[in-house]
C-alpha cells in the first residue's frame, strides 16, 4: 500500500488573495478555486474538476462548448489550458510540485489533463508564485488603449520570456501596415460571422448571461441587440478600430494544430496575461478573425508564420483598469467529485 503524500495543509492563510467567494480551507479545493478564475472564451468557463487524493482531473465541459463560433474546439482547449496553468500557479504558490499528463486516456478527449500534485516536490521556478496575486485581479480589457504609451522593450522581454515551450512561438506585431491588415481581416470576419443567424444566436446567449460583465439590464438589452438588430457593421468597425489603434498585437502560433497544442497555447497565454497584469499592461484577445478558416490563414500570412498555425491573437497596451467584473461559476458547481 502506498503512503499518503505529505501535502501542505495550506500555506499560512493570510497571503492567499481572495477573489470572490470565500477561500476553501482544503488546499486541493483551493487550487481549483484559482483555476476557475482563468479567462475563457465568452466567459463560458468550460471546465469541471475531479479531485482525488493527490490528483486533480481537468475535464472539458462539452455542454459549454460554443459549437458555432468554435467548431474545431480551438478556443475551448485554449480556455482549458488557461485553467490548468492557473491551477499549477496556485500549487506553485503553495510550494508544491505538479506533474501533468495531458489527455491521459486516449479514447477520452474530454479528460484534458490529470494534474498530479505532490506536496513534497519542488516548484517549477521561483518566479511563478509571484504571479498568484495577479490571478485575482487580472481582467480582459475592453477599453481603448492609450495611443501615446508604447509597450516598452523591457515589457516585451518580460512577456517573451515568461513561458518556455519549444512547440510554441510568440510573435509581436508592431508594424503599422501589418496591424492595419489584421484590423481589415477582423472587420471582414466580423461581417461574415454576424451574417450567420446561428452565430448571432449563440453570441446573444453569452451576452444575455452577462459575459461582458455588464448589469442584468444591459446584458438583456445586449442580448436583444445582438440577436435582433443589424449591429454587425458597428461591431466590425469597433473591433477593427481596437486592433488598428493598439500599440502592439501579439500572436501565439504552433507547429501543429492539435488539441494538445491549443492547451499549451492557453497555458502560455495565462502566464503572459499575469506577467502583463504585474506590469499594469492590459490585454484583450481578438478571436473572430481566427474563427473563420479563410481569415485564420490570412492572419498567419500577415504575421509571416510560414507553415505555422495561428492560434491566439491579442492586443496589448495601456489603459485604465477594467471595472466590469465577469462572474465566475461557484466552486460547488464545478467539482464533480472530491475524494478529500
Ligand atoms: C480562447 C479565448 C478567446 C477569447 N476571445 C475574446 C475576444 O475575442 N474578445 C474579447 O473581448 N475577449 C475574449 N476573450 C476573453 C474572455 O471574454 C474573458 O476571459 C471572459 O469574459 C472572462 O473575463 P475576464 O478575462 O475579464 O476574467 C477570450 C478568452 C479566451 C480564453
């Protein structure tokens, strides 16, 4: 019989940042508490967790998959990658090593990762625990970025070096012509997507559920506008403007285009988002342009990716902090089983 692992009962209480609901006292539940703060497409939070004695399974909740805008599940897996990395950052903060098996059961594509948590092991690197407080404050920025404040070389270096994976590459796009081309492609993608009733219906549900962080009334009005009014052109113009006015766009690319690559993209994006937050830089993904196969290929060409795959595009810059809070599902709804 194997001995129960020595896990920290939790790191001393007071320095764990509290985000929304009360912090659970069991440390494995606490890791899930932070995982659920990760960003996700349309704030779908498409994850569930099973907690074992020393493992946490991260499971794709297919009922929350956006079948129309994300038919190949790329954004679903990126979102899950964000949650996995958040969970590991919380474990690092607790002083615990983690080991991840990705898709450990080949016939089960919903079991995305089994994270082994070993309280006795060592952390991944010393910089990671410092990221945890930013998990509680990070938000996607929908604001206009300040055109007079550049993203410095030092910022770029910090972001560039905050993840390390041979399969992934991060491309910075600052050239005005390339940014304008991305803005044009985003405009075209928005126009085409908004012409599709199924796309608008799916988006309207997310808006109605409050994914933009607006009040109940504004969410319901937004839901009505997206499903019933001809807002496509206006949305397309405003999205394109966001891209062309950003001081910097960044693109994560991969050599292959498998679910596993997309999970790794999510992990990297999570690290980047927290490193950016620690430097008071704001970020916003720009997804529509990658949701259509034609414009996705054109983005890869505009960024000169050669034969790599464009996976996740986002803008970076300076803006006031976001005030709208995008709600998270309560922990009790996310944990399918806990063997504590
Ligand atoms: C794969 C992925 C795609 C996203 N695409 C967009 C996007 O196109 N536009 C946008 O404003 N936010 C996008 N987001 C951000 C989510 O809307 C956001 O994470 C979610 O609403 C929760 O809000 P928060 O990040 O402020 O906590 C995306 C996030 C992920 C993980």
